[in-house]
C-alpha cells in the first residue's frame, strides 16, 4: 500500500480525504507495518464504499482488512435510511453471520493431556466438517421456517442447549425481523441437511489454552484466567447464507439503475433501505443470521456431548457468541444526537463498550467480549469493547488473509502443515489436506499485530491470549 495516499492521524489511524464522488472520508485502522503489507485493493474498495448513497461519518476498514467482494473484508459502514441510505449484500458478505462462540470448560491443560488424542478423534467424528458436510438433523419445510425465525432460541427449545446460552449470545440468540418467506426454496434446500456442521474454509472448532491475561479485572469478570482450557467454534450460515447473498446481489445489480444508483463497482450492488427490495433483503439476511446462530448452538450441544463422554467433570458454559458479516439497526451518536443507523460489518465484530444498553448484565461494567480467531497454529484473542467505540463500536474479527488460497497451495502441503503443528503439540483433524494447506498459518497476517493495532486504535482492549491445542478444521 502506498502510504502517500493517506493522512496519518495517529499511530493506528489513516485517513483518505474525500475526492471525486466520495461522500465521506475513508479511514483505515492499522499500524504502519500492517498498512505497508495491505493489498492496494483495500484502498480502492474503501473509497468505493464511501461513494454509496446515505453513508454517514466514514467508510472504515479494520486492521485485518483485505480484498473482498465489493466491500473489503474488515469493512464497516453505516447508512441513514432517512437520507436515502442503502443496504448492500456485498457489505454483509456471503457467509451471513459467520461468527465465533467461546465456551469455558473449567479444565486445565493437565486435565486433558492424557485424553488429548481421544478427545481430538471424538470431536472430529462428532462434528461434521468440510465442503458439503451434512449432519444428522433433517428439517422439513415447517421446521426450516421455524429455525429461520427463531435462531438459537429455536435450537434451545428443541434441546440443543440451555436458556443460559441465550443470555450470552448477541440478540439473545434470535435476530428479530427475520422473514423466511424472503429466503428462496433453493437456499432452504441447501441448508436442509447442513445444520450442526462446520463447513469448510477458515471454519473450525478449537480447544485452546489461555496463555496470557492482559486485563485481569476484565478477564475475571469474563471468567477467564491463565491456564484455562476453552473451546471456540467458528462457523456461519453455510449454504443458505451463500445462496441468499448470491441471489440478492444479482437482484440488486439489475435494479440499481431503477433506483438511480450509479455503482462505482457492480460488486457494491445495493438497494435503498426503504425500498421493497431493500426490505426483502433485510428479511432474508436476518433469517440467515438466525441460521448461523442456530448452527453454532447445535455445534455447542454436540461438543458438550463429546466432553460428557470423555471428560465428564467438564462444564461448558458459554462465555459469549459474536457475529461478523451482518447489517444491524443500531443507535449511534451522529452530529450530537442519537440516530438509528444500518451498520454493515463485513469481517468485523460488534464491540459495544461498558454501559451499553444492549449488553447483558454480566458485561455492563466490562464491555462486550470480542472474540478474535487465529488460524490453526497461531493465537486467538479475547478483547473487550470500549466506550466510546470507534467505527460505530466495531473491531476486527481475525488475522485476515495475507495471500490467496491458490498461493498458499503453492507454498505448503497439507501433510506438512499437520506434521509441523503436531511437532508443536497442536493436533489437527480435517477431512481435507488441501483445505489445511489453504488455511496454513503462514497464509494469514500476524494476528498479534492485528490485535495490537485494534487495541492501539481504541477499537477494543486486549483481555487474554489463547493458543491452540486441538483444531477440528473444515
């Protein structure tokens, strides 16, 4: 990235002054080293997003930003419906509500060492993973619609967890405003056999150890201490979310001219929030969020069943579940007053600070847990939201890719990655060695540098570092 294109505001904040058809500035949060390594396409996409109707404040990018479809991955933008603001399927992404949930176990590393191989194998056999993976749950039409309306609440009502899980899940486990009627039969068909599955790509279920704590008071309020073993699950809405994104992007491209919208990039296809198409997409997208919430809830249940067999003294209460790849209606202060805005987060995590009214009581004083995933062989992090939060209370969501999957395949072999990580004490279980190579740790940015930049920019504060012990890889 050419740093001459930016005005540096601080160690971790870089601005692009509006030019051409930009309606607002562009802002990237990153260290100088991350900026230099960032692909130039991020600059182009940040400025393109700044041209969309009704955008407010700025077009933002997180420290893990990289080239995406329309919006950069790591992109955040908010739109005012009253000012002709739009909703963009590309600003949400294809894997709607992909997210991370982390579970406590009340175990230490010594408690699992003797059972490590057995635990890895049992989780691998219990958690369907990989491209096209299917589970044992089959949904008929009525149950599909009930799931799309109810999210994790639907799952809990059917025995996949407890009401306590919902208190630690964004939106209480159910995204209101979901409209299953706006989800196509093809999307529902793709999801019929995929509930309770990880999928492929960067999705995983990981057993992790807390290696370091940076904010002891917040960590204690989260129930986290050095040496703890936790479980993190990263997945989303599977085939249903992808189909929703594909179909609505096509509709939005075809309808753009009728709305008088000139797209700087057809991948930024969008529709006015208050238009029938915009409302249809929001209804379908919210159903996709519920699909992802239900999916992670079922995976939690399957994980608990494995632990109950192998390490029965373990308790697996939920720490928190956070989504990325969403568009949510939130109140934010704009020009000195509270305003309802449609906040797009694509590869970015909500990060509400202490005292926010939408947080559960357990997090009112600490701020929202922000769960940042690593990549098999690297650390993951727990952060806490800040007040006032930057970029509409948003933070990064992971390390961010440093190279394409094709390039990763040229650099690594799956067996070599598995063996190298085993030598470091990290057990990998995956149905695809090709997939392991594509997700090699070296294919990603330095997650610690990304988290440090988010912390330095005040987006979220570091709480704890987690290192992998077992990884079930999609």
